[in-house]
C-alpha cells in the first residue's frame, strides 16, 4: 500500500525478477509524464529506478536517447522563447486587422521560426522513434488550439512547448539515473578480504 505522500492506492510488485525491456520502460515513463501533467506529482524517481532490472539493451538504448532528449529540451526552450517574443510583439499592436508592415514582418518572422523548430523536432524523432510520442503530443496540442486571436494562440503555443519540455526533462532525469546506476563502482578490497593473521 502506497503512503499518502506517494499518492496513496495499492501497487503490486512482481515477486520473481524479470528483465525490464526498453519498450516496457518507455511505456511506464509515458504514464509518469501523464501523471505529472494531470495529477501534479510523480513517484520518487530514485525508488522507481531502483525497481528496474537493468540489462545491456536497456542501458544501451538509454545512452542512445540521451542526446536526442537534450536536443528536444533545447528546441522547447527555443519554441518558448519564440512564442514569448510573438506574444510581446502582438501586445504592442492595438488593432490586429490593421498593422504596420514592420509588425506584420515581425509576426511572420516568429511564425517561420516556430515552423523551423517544428521541422527540427520532427527530424529528431525520426532518428529516435522511441521519442516520437513527444512530437505527437506537440502536434495534438497545436491541432487543438482554442484561441480565437493571434495572441491567444501564441500563448497556447508557449504552453504546448512548456508541457513537452516538462515531459522530456522528466524522461531525461530517469535516463541519467539509469546510466548513473549502470556505472561501474570502485570496490574497496580491504572490506572484502580478511586481514592475514600470523599463527
């Protein structure tokens, strides 16, 4: 039974050790992201990683996606920065139907930058298909924008990058913990070898 601090409820743990596959691990991580988004909490990461039964393939795949996660995080930062710049530009325009050429060009520049970021995002997940869920989530969020004006849609675009960034950062932390656990640890021989005693 989980403690109230960990969300309560009942959890079941397998008695017989079973090798953790990468696909199964990613499935569980997607669940953790959803929990972070909609419930506002996740189980302690150290405890969750300690339950994993590490194997060479899981460690190898974790190393492979680490760099792509960092790229996705950076793209989200650029996306949020661009969306925020677009919001600032729109805030200075009194009438969005009648604007100066300079304002129109600035909005167009920000729009093209967002499309460029989206294209780079697509290329990253085409290389690491295990991370395609982030791009699919981003597309769904952008497809379901509710804003009726440009500034409202710009704010929702910022929120979309914010959510994807939060998910990528969470997976990145898990990957770092797994790789840290997989590192060889020095052994103090004096603790394992009994001292020699003379008769």
